[in-house]
């Protein structure tokens, strides 16, 4: 099996741990010393540079400063005392290997200083190229290369990158100066600037540094390198890096490694260049030649998207020798890593150099296709294929797509960088994207090209559109990682960010606020809102589509294969939260193995609400009994339909559990009505009596008031009416040769005595129905564990319960003391931004708090009743990360909304497969 697991799972084996412990005081590793399993220590980039070096691939010599050095610096503000000497020793060795010294005046050694965290964070942290150039060494580089233009171009790049990343100078100042130089020369691309132009630009750039940073650009090459290393360390905690980590759920305490690599130059003329390649298409997963190449350029030009590239396939005509060598290396790397590889390379005057490889980010569709392709090629097995995909990706594949039959007005077409159908109002900067999004607007972020500072706007937007860049640009890579729809390099569209509008090739102008639609699967951009149709994956789950030959069917086939394996290996069963036959039937088509939560309060809305209102407010037994009599046949009909839809599968029916105020008239509205009537001296006695009753039952905090089992104990006959309806419906279905499997769940129990009272009453009703109908019923009774006290006394409650269902929504509220309806809007955003939460505890279960109660209640309940059935029916039942936790603690099933059932099935399979793999290892 491949060693490339889920991207956020550590991959260290015993030998790696031993290597790391022996190297506890070693802060610098040569590329020849590491390997790909040392990502914790060397970061992803350093570990993979070492791996390629071990494979004998052409990697420029260099060394890596470990993440431990970074963590020491971030903790103390100072580098480890040993670090300078270790760097000096490795720099000396590098200089001897290269036969030149860093920044020497005649033939200077130049190096890049690049970040490299354990997990890929594209564009989020700092990189500085051409370290070692100065006023003296630039002449030596020009002489050695025989190219004045190249030398001065490299020097201006160093000052620009160093000024922005190390000295915190506004990058726009350098960009404006570069644009002015091009305008003065009357050219549109920087490659048309000559050596004299670039020399003037260097002078201008140095003045910008002096003015903005308050110091001269450093001429000492070692000072350049040391400051750049420190800047990379500090970039770990920039706002954009922290935002990206929160978005991708990457731990904040890992730190970044720093890679010092001898420079190779792609900007030495037409026989040089730089590119990014993928061993398969990261957007579709199809095999072929995918990537971007840019002649006479350095690597940042490709990733930044500031110049439009040519397809990688064009390299075969440009430089056949390098192309053939690159294809061979790509095959070697994919076979070695057993996965899609993302590769950065440079060609220096016909010599190919490998600058980076990593397991590449991919779209959701590509993930499923690639996983099954690799199985067919014998590179991985089905268990590993299951680990290569996840529930979040499957959920993306279930989103709607544009209706191909709709009448549309196409504005242009770019590169299909990240699939999906996104519709929103056009915005031209991140600030507006965030502002409008927070106001409830759906927006499309439109830029010439994005940069790391646009990350928060990209997160807020439905999709991203750029007029520059390709599949390997910043916008494309980040969008794919986030699962955002993205179209890049739409050259027909002119983006004017200052005037906040775009102009299409036909002269159509789109102003900020106008609606546009972008198709990340085709690259097409449309004016206005394009209607959407269901995803083929949803059609497959609903039984309306089968695997075939075209692209959509190929994807469905890949999903089918992986889902079939997940279903074979998973232990957790997956049920649905459904309250009516229609939802139940859809859930069943999606693979539900029963209903884990039928909320009966949803059956009392609409025309029945008045009956419940009369029931709750009734003063006399007669009035109450009449309301119950009216409700009974309605409830019974609901359950008959539900049991018929889920015939042969368990249906857990939760007895009435609304906060009381949901079924009472609004106190303010009623008070106004009574007051107005009194002022007209035509007061309504019924309204007056109703107001008095509402005042009597009014609660300051209804979520913690008269609800659940408390309501059933206070209002005589309420729960027994529901139990009778369930029992009679089950008896009717049995008489009709059906197979109803009803489970009755008592909500909000905090003590076993509550459950015992309700259970005793329920058993009497069930026995009565059995006697009346002559049908034997096997109805189980259990409870929801949704209060801390219930979890803490689970051993006692299990004596009266045949099953537990953890209501993690309410359990989270009561453990944290949060009102979900209020806190998510009031302070959760601040808590997420400050890092108090990595993710909302209502989205993913809080393992340390709520999860500990669940774990303890599972153990206590089963100690009392070993055959106790255990499930969960909160929103966490469909959350991928939470499903793994529920597998670990030993629940029997999870229950979630119908749409999330496939996600839960997949993650239950992944949890079981991962657990089996861990046991095997």
C-alpha cells in the first residue's frame, strides 16, 4: 500500500521516529540526508527534495533547516544558538560542491530560500530567489552568463521579492515601477525590457526599499540569506497563513522548514524556462500531458499567473530533449509515490532541473477517478483507494451543475481550473467579497490574477474568475484545495479592478454587482444566472444513472466502485433523519439503513398546530382529551406511511420534543391584539384567556424549559397518545404483511426515574394495542442522551433503555453553555478568527469535552446492558471527521440528513479501513 494517506495524517514509521530522536539537536540536513518520510522534520518540500535526490534525479544541491528550528524561533524570538554554525557548515559544503562562493564578485553562487511546511500551503508563506546578488556580484553574473539582461533581471527580482517579503515593503510599489518602465519602453511584457531598462529599474527599486523600509538593500549575501531565513520562519504566523490553516484544518504548531537551494535559472533566454507539471490532470484525473511552461522565466512567474503560459505539451517542440527527460521523470515519480505528482522544474540552457515534487492537490472528481485508475494499474489496492478520497469531496460531487439546454449569453472562456457551477454578483476585490458575503450575497471574485492576500476573499466567494494564469496559477491551486469553482486565464475578458468592471470580447461590460455564472468544468463564463440541474452523482445515488462511457458516467463508475468497497468494510450502519415518507424513500435510495431520528414535532406544524396549541393550553381534562382524540388518527397515518416507506428497516421515533414557545402564540403579538381590542371596548374573552395562559407558560429560556420528557410528564396523555399511534400503525402494517421495526425514543431524559415512568405507561399502551389487534408487537424503548447528567448517569439510565441515541446538537449546547441559535451569529466568527475554535463544535464534535461524555456514556451504558444499541442523530452524524470518532468509540450507527447519507457511508468505510490498517501495522 502507498504511504500517501489522507493529507493531514502523519506518515512516520518506527525508523523515522528513531531518525528524528537521534537528530534532536540537528537543525540542518543536506538534501542527501533526508527522505520523504521525514515531513514532520524537513517539511514536505525538503523531504521530497531529499527523496528525489535519493532517486538520482537532477536536483540542484542544497540543504534544509528543520521545522524544529522554526518552532524554537517562534517560541523565543531567536534562532537556536547552534543554527548559525550548522548553516555555515552546510553552506561551506555547498560552495565546495558548486566550486563558487555565495555572492562572490566574479562568478557568484546564488541560492533560493523557500518555505516548506509539512502540508502544502501554496503561496501562503515566503520565498526569495537569487539570494547573493549585489551591486558587485551582478556584474560577475553578467560576465559568467554572457548575458547582461539576465543578470539585471535577476537582481531586480531579488530586490522586489526581498523588499516585499523580508522588509515588508508594499509590493504594489514595485509593480507600479515595473509597469511604468514597460510603459516608457512601450512594451507589454517584462521580457521586452533590455539590460539598460532593468538597470534603471534596479536603481528605482533600491530607492523604494530605502524610502519604505528605512534602510538600504543589504549588499552582504550572508545577511540577505539570514534575513530571508528569519522571514520564512515568521511567515508561518502571517494572517494569510493562519487563515489558510484554519480553512484546511492544518495544526498551527507544526512550523515550517526552510530550504536553501542553489539557483538554476530559467530566465537565461529562449533555451531556458520554467514550468509546473502534473502526472495526471488535477482537474479531471485523466492521464496525459498536463501543466504549464514559460520560456525565459523564473518559477514565480508561472505560479503567480502574471504571464500567460503555454501548455506543457508545447515543450516537445521547444526542447525535445528536456521534454522526453521530463516525461520519464514524471513516470518515475508517479510510480514511486503511487499517486498524482505535482512537479516544479526549470530548464537552464537545455539542462533540466527538478525543483520540487509533492502529491498534488486535485479536484473531487479527479480524486475518485485517480484512485480507481491506480487500483486498475496495480499501484494501490482498494483499501488505499478508499483512503485517497473523503466525504467532503463526495459532497462536492453532489452539488448541482449548469443546465446545458438553457439559453445563455457567453462572455468568454478560460481554463477549467476547478469544477463546479458558481453563480454570484461580480466583485473585484477581496474586501468587497467578504463584506457582501457577510450580508448574505453570493459573489464571484474577479481578478486579473490572485495572490495570497486574496485568500479571505476567495473563501468568501462562490467562485473565482481570473483573466491571467493557468491550471498551476495561485488561483487554480488554492481553489482546487478548497473545492471552490475556478476559471483562470480567460484572456478574452479584460478585468479593470480600479473601475470595478470587466469587458468581454464582444464589448459587453459587466459592472460590480451584476450577476455572472462560471463553469469550472468547461471554463465558460456567462452573463446572468444560469439554471442548474442535479449532479450525475446524485442521479446515480437515486438510481437514475448508471456507469457508462462518457465523462460523467466514468465519474459515476469511480464513485460506485469506491462506495461499494466502503459499504463492504464499514462497521457503522448509516440511518437517516427523516420525518415523512417522501424523505424516508429518498433516504432509502441514498443507502439509508433505517431512520435514526423521526422528529414528531415536525408532524404538528401547519394545520395541526392549532390542535397542539389547544392541547397545551387546555384547562380541563375533557378539552385535553378531545384534542388528543383528534391528533391520534393523524399521527397514526403519519407512522403507517413512514413504516411502509422503510419496511424491514428500523425507524426511531422521537416523542414530541419542541421548545414550548414553538407551539404557543407569540406573546407580543397576542398582547397587542388584546390591548387594541380593549381600547375599542370589544375585547375577546378567548384572546384574554389565551394571553393569561401564555403568560403562565412563558419561559425566559425555552431550550432549557418545559420540553421533551418534561412536557410528556406534565401534560397527561400526550406521550401515551403518540405511543398508541406508533403501536397501532405498526400493528396495521404487520396485518398487511409488512415488517415495521419501530423504536420509541424518549427525549431530554436527565434521570432514570423520568424514563421509568414513561416506559411503564408506554408498555401498558402497547400491551393494550396488542390485545385489541391480536398482533404481537416488538417495539423497543430507549432515550436520547443529550444532557450532561444523562451521559454521566448512563449506567443507571441503561437499566430502563434498550438503546441510546446521542443528541449531540443539544449535548453540545448544554456542555458548552451555548445557545446555537444565538452564538453562531454573535461571537463564533471571532472565536474562529482568534483560533479558540479550529472549527465550530456544532459542525465537528468537540472530542475533548462533548466527545469525552459520549465515550464515557458508551462504556457505562454497555457495562449495565451489554446489548445496548448505540447511535447518534445530531448534525455530527453526517460530518466526516465526527463519523471517524463515532466509529472509534463503538457506536452502532450514525444518522444524518438524506443528502449526507453517501458521505457518512463513505466515511464509515474509511474509518473502518483506517482502523484495520492501524491494527495490521
